[in-house]
């Protein structure tokens, strides 16, 4: 064996170790905008229940610092809820739905403050368009623009949701589409956001779609009336495809402004989303308009939880984009134990899935444990960092 061969044999283990470290380093710091399946999403939703914290600059600083220390990497602050926006909006102002209650305690822009402080801590900020096509019937939006809303076949105009009684914007109406698009373009143009997230309300309950505009459009395109049975497969498919077409155009418009913005979707599991809400999110992924998927799985029973996160469509999506699970951290009236949270996080991680918690305040308050026990449990979830780089 010559000297070169001996030297190579001696150095090979060292070179191999160096290569392995380099690969791990690159994977850890891969940009979020590259959208590789190796990314681990670790996020938390900031809801209206958290406004007492996020209206105060000092509390925002404390919150993002704590989130960073716990090795989270993404914040999803609500920007559209109950028919109102959570930032100063000229688009909303033009139709008289711009209240000022959502400004900070000293009159500042809450969203801009969150983005600024989160980016300093290397956290992504992906505003959450929570209510989608949904709005309370008493909202100024519903009162000012009744022609924008759809109805059931029997003339009913509302449904009951977790948010109470709600009306539904007609996702097929061009003025509704323009309004939603302009709100989101305003966000993309005016804020240093890393993406935008749509949840299960960027949809329509399958009972709806019998308004005059939609009926006329269906007749024009199919030469027949909508079926009396709102579960009719053709009628379901037609409406779902219309929503998909809009989402494709919406993605294109946002990407024109921010090409690397993360187009995030947080729906219910697929069968429920498509059949009951006309939300064909699997098709959205296949059409390459979704950069990140977080499926809401608010189940206490671990067998049900595991069944939902192991479905074939979840495995399909994981091969294409970063994917994760929405986990319930608790409600004010229904706390969730840190034991359950840890079990669900581990189950998601074992399947290569990230996690996003609903919602920030319930990570700490209204829990079954003391604050110290809760904090110790949360620290154990992510013992090492998993960075995601901000979009350009």
C-alpha cells in the first residue's frame, strides 16, 4: 500500500464525518422559500384571544423571545377575522369596514410590530387569513354588501360554526374575488411578510351556492339547473373547481409581488374538506400552488389523531412540500394537558410532520399544570433549533 493510499485510509473517517456534518448543516438552514420536504415546521397561531398581548410592544417582544427560546420558527398572526382586517387597510376602508380597535395600545400598526420583532429573532411571519369567505351576518361587510353573499336552496343565509352564526361570501362572484385578492395584494405590497395562510374557511359549506348569481352561472355553463341535492357529485365538483380556479389566480397574483412568499393552507382532513366544504386542497397541491400544508387535527383520542395524520394524501403531500399538523394547545373553557400535547407532537415528528399550535395564549394559560410544569414540557418538544429563512 503506497503512502497516498495509507493517508486516504486514515483520513476517510474524518472526511466522511465532515461531509455528513455539511449535509446536515445545509438541510438545517435551507431557505423556507426553497420548499424542501426536509423542513420541520414549528409554529403557533396568534388569534383574537391574543390581542391583549399583541397590542402592547413590550409584551410582543417578550412573546417572540420566548417563542424563539423554545425553538419555534414560525408565527401565524390573524389578519382577517369576523369580516374585519387587523391592519390599516385602504381596501377595507373603501367599503366602510375599517375599524380602529385593532391598532396597538399607542396607536401603532400591530402587524408591522409583530413582523419587525419576529424577524429580529429569526422567526418567519405568515399572516393568517382566518375567516376566508366567512363573516358574521351582523358585520359591516354583510350589511354593506348583501349582494356578495350566497345562500342555501331553501333561502337560508347562515350556518353555525365554531365562531357562531356566520354568513358566507360567494366565492364565485367576481366582486368578492376582487375584494379578497385586493386585501391580500395590499398585505403583500405593504408588509414584509413571509407568506400568507388560508385555513378551512377558504371554502364553502356544500349546502350553499343557490344564490341568483351562482345559479345563473351554472345554467350558462352546463345548460341545466343546479341539483336539488347539494351533495350531487357533479354539483360538488363544479363548485369545488371554481374555488380551485380562484386559488390558482390568487397564487399567481401574490407571487407576482413576492415570488418566494409561502402560500400556506391549513384545512381539515381531505374527505371532510372536499365533500363538506368544497375545498379540494389536494388538487391545489398537485397544481403546485401550495408551498406548505398544515392539516388541522384537533382530536384528543390518539387513535383518531394517528389515523388522520397517517392518511394517504398526507403521505403524498409530504413528498412534495413541507407538511404539518395543527394541534390543539387548549381553549379557555377546555384545557389540554402537556402530556397530550407531547404525545401528539411526537406522533407527528415520527411521521416527518411539523406542528402548529392553536393558539398562543393557550400554550401558557388555562392549562392543567403549573406554569413551570407547562414550560418544562414545552421546552422538551424541540430540543434543537430548526431555522427557516425569511422570503425575499
